[in-house]
């Protein structure tokens, strides 16, 4: 069995796409996944599976909860590589954000240039858009329009969350 990190986009936000993680964890275990762990309510799952669990998770969420969120699945090796590729290793964890993209982004550099603040910086490595936002992302115009700039579905996690998921994957 292999360890997979699953990131759900847009769950439990603003009263929409409600997905109780404790219940989802039980459902995934009942479906045959092993060592299922979740982290916070924003849709972070670590589990063991014989194959990429994306389709099974999508079907389960559709059947049990009535919607299908965007799902990004990485095996533990891919996820560790994303963490090691982080160009902002020395920055504070809450200021570095990983935007995991479903497919290879086609960055709209003109749109991005019009939205990025003077303190923000970014790098794209494979299908991960790394954003360093030392002033936070709460008022970031770029973050509010990130998918329009990337041209593909994406889900963001800060470095602290990425590190927590790595710890969970190592103990799986």
C-alpha cells in the first residue's frame, strides 16, 4: 500500500460544501482505506491505498454528501518533492503558500502583474505555484484571483499545513 495526501478544494467554506471530516474519515475507513487521518476542516486527508484514491473519494463524497469538490491527490513522494522544491524554505510558515494545481498552469502574467503586491513574490515549479506573502493573504488581490491567474483549478495550503501533512504521512 502507498501513502496518499488528498487535498479537497472549497469544502467547509462559508457554509457551502459542508463536509464533516470526522464523518468522512469513518466513511473512508469503511470503504477500505487504511490509516485514514484528516487535518483541520479544510479538506486534508492522509491515507493508505493500493492505488490513487481520487475516483473512489469523489464517488464517496458525491454519494454521502451530495457534491464533488475539486480533488488533488499526490502520493507521499510527490508531496515530499513539492515541499523540497519550495523556494521560500527560510520564510515563516504562515507566509508561504503552496497552490497545488490540477494540471500544468498557464500563468496569465499580465493579470498576475496587475494583482501582485510589492511585498509578494512567487515561483512556479511543475504544478505548484509557490507564493510568499509576508504581509499575509487576507487582503491579497492575487490570492482572491489566483485561479484566474493560473488558468487551472488550484487549492492552497500554507507551509505550516504542508509540514503537518508531511508528519502525518511519515507516520502512516
